[in-house]
C-alpha cells in the first residue's frame, strides 16, 4: 500500500518550493542536503543566485528544542486515521459516516508511544467497532461520552466524547478527513515573538556547523505551516512589536543573510532580516489577469 503522508524531508522540500513560488522565484539545480536543507539556484528578473536555505517550524505551544504537545497528538491521530481508512474502505455503510473525537485534556502521549503503531491501531479498531454498533441514520447526529464506552477500554481511557453523524446516504470514498480530532482542529491561535526568537536563537547556534558550499546568500525560513493548531500564527493584523530589541539583536548577530517568518495558511510573511516595516501578504488563489492594452 502506498504511503498516505509525506516524510519530514519531503514536507520541508514542499514548503521551501511553495514559499519561493510565492516570491516569484524559479528553481533550478536543486540540491537537498541535511544541513542546510536546500541549496538552490534561484532565478528572477533575469538574475540568478545560489541560495542556501535552512527551514524550521514555528510552534505556538513550545520553544525550540522541546517537544510540541499538540504535535505529538497530531502524529498519533494521523496513525489512527490511516488505520481507520484501511478498516472502513471495504465497509460501504461506514464510508458516509463523519466522526468527531475529543481526547481527554489530561491525556499524556509520550513520543515513544506515538512511534508505536499498536495503540493507534487498537484505538482505530474500537472506533470502527463502536460506529458499527451504533448505526447513524441520515441527518442524525449522536453524541457519546465516557458513560457509553463500557466494553471499549481504549475509548474509556483516551476519549472524553465522540460525535457520529451522517449527512447523506450516498456512499463516499473512505477518507481520513471524515474522522477528525478536535484537540488539533479547534482552539485559539496567535503570534508570539517568544517562539520566533527561540527558533532564531536555536538556528544561530547550529549554523556555524553547516556546510554552506558556495552559496551567495544564507536564508532562514521560519514557517507556520498549518499542519495543526500548534503550527499556526493567525492573521497578520496583530499587535506585534516587530521592533523588539531582543529580536533585532538576534537577527543582527545571526550568520543568516536573510530571515523570514511565513504564515502559510493565511498567506503572509515578514522579513526580519533585512527588516521590513510592512507585513507582506499574498493570496495564491487570486490569479493575475492581463490588463487590456490601451488603444
């Protein structure tokens, strides 16, 4: 069976390519070492340059070097989703089901547990079996909590509630998007300079050990990629002190020639080095149209 998700390396390459596309660069002779993550020849306005790019992920629930609690839940739920899809793909009466799971707020998922697929498969098995035992009619919405999970040990120990609904009797293809976890899709988000400064400081300390080759410019891309709530920074219209002295000092002393923060979901970015006053916004869904020529 083919893989459902990209590897971490593939995700990094995808994000770097997407961001450079927003800036209008064309990429040639791509090389993807580990440190830095990209050595690329960029072309724009008939100019070419060799750029080395290091990528790091922005988190709003932890500083650099520490494990993001929400990301651990996200990784675990991806394994659960993959197992659910395999189980319901041949059960056509379940492919039209939409399920919403809420994990217990005090639930702790050690990273070692996440890497083991057995707990995820067991939870997926019990979720599918529970849905089989509680049939949902068209336009019906059912809500369950811990009092309904007797006989399902994984549901009892991990879930605080479960929502099952069926919007139509039509048969859908089995999709992981129909089985969601509200812990990683619902909540407040905002931009915090604390985590941006932590990311810059961490990469500044590591950059001296990188092999930059013959790159004419060294870039640091801090990406809020939006894979879950912990990787988002919200809208650009926030009361953020971009002139924070500590932030300016970290950027000034950084071995990187350019540092940029990018909020992928809302399509805005801010150059931190060299510093630009305004936040740049680009909507990829608005295509440029050719202006009519003047008579």
